[in-house]
């Protein structure tokens, strides 16, 4: 059995030369169209015919014609060159910062309160950026980041996850939220120790805010056996349970205005300094291709968040947690 002839790989230069001749059916005109000398163009087409083992052109002293095979392969060559052109355009666009898709993961206890600021910034400063928001709990976000499903995360830190770089944005205090008649509301000097015996309402398992609140309670001296009612999947529900007299809760300060303004039965109390707090940051894969872009975005977000009731990071401090 005679083995099939192995076709050599044609070069893009050869394909461009052939496509130009196929379009103009004239070597001089084709050479001028692609900025190549006529001998070089003729040599490129001949080399392509040799590589493919197919005669593409019928040359006479007066004109150039495409062979039947040349007619078919001219269509293919044109498609290849178009695809290469699109690839180069896509690569050029990718070099431009803040263009294309950015898949941002956000935790539920941040999304409703910070997304308006984030979206306003992106719309105003980065109109070519296609921001795609995914609201998930921390564990799911980290899995998505590691798998490449997500590009950047907005969440509470520290994460302590290898291969993840944190870009701190701000620190914010926790505030006690209680029914209006509660003896602790309206105060600005609450000691953490008040958390020892309160009927505390927290989020369900899986929310990092729950873990942060429990850490604060442990630091305040609350025993592991002290009752904690866990019945809320989101902060809005949690606040409504407080309004119904089932207990008190802790809210990050960025959530207070949104969650308490809708119910006049609620008031807040502030802790004495240093108040318990959490740190919010962007998180990316260490060494991400868009690291410089993400660092610029973090810096722009810090500027936009100065109007919020938070302590904005200067960008040089490392990740921290509840104070």
C-alpha cells in the first residue's frame, strides 16, 4: 500500500500571496496590493503549490487563471486569513485595559451595599468593560476563582488561601442593631462585653459574616454555649427578625442605612473604639494576567468609596480581619 503524501504546512505569507493573485488574476496588481515584489509573490505561490502538491494557477503569457483546485482552495485561504485577522484584532483588544469581560464574584453581605458604587465607577470610567456580576458565598467564589470561572472577587478578608492575592479596599465597623426600646441603642460607647449575654441573631452557616460575628463574640468573652439563633439567609431577613423582637444582631456599617431605614422600629448602637470591624478587599489569582488592571481598579474603587462610612485603605497594608 502506497502511503499518503504528507502535505507541508503552508505559511501565512504564501496564503496571502495566493489570495491576492486569486483576487486580481494578475501578478503585478496582486504584488502591489500586498506590498510584495512580483518575483517574491510568484515564488510564494509556487512554494504553496509545492507544499500542497496541487496546481493552483494556470499561467499563460497573457493572463492568470485559477485551476479548479485553485478555485476551491482560494475560498479556504480567504477564510484562514480572515480568521487570523480576527485573532490579531482580538489580541490587540486584549492589550487594551478595561475592555472585554470581567467576571466579578461578590459575597451577599457586600453586594447590595457596594455594587451601586462599583457599577457607577465602571459605567463612568470604564465604559468598554463588560462587567458580569456573580453573587455567591465565599467558598463558592474561591472555587470559581481557582477554576477560572471568575476573574476577580469582592469579599471579606483575610482569606488565607495560597495562590490568592488580596487588594484591600477598606475597613468598616460593626454596629449593634436592636429594637427601638432596647437599652443599648443610641449609645456610642458600647463595650464588646455586652455581647456576652444578648439574644444574638446571625446568618446561616456558610456566610463569612456569621463567622466574623462569632469571632467578635468569642473575643468579647461570650461562651461557646451561649444561645445563638440562626434562622436568616440574608441580612434583610435578619433585620426583620430583630424588628420583630426576636433578638439583636450585628451589621457592617455599609449595610445599616439600607437595612434599618425601612423600619422605624429599629435603632443602632456603636461600639467604643476600637470597634469590631471587617476588611473588604478585591481578590485575584496571584500572578493573574490582568494583575496591573485589577490593581488600578482597586485604586479607583478606593477613591469612589471615600464617601461611604468606612476607613479606606491606602493600598499598601496587608489583608486583615475582624479587629
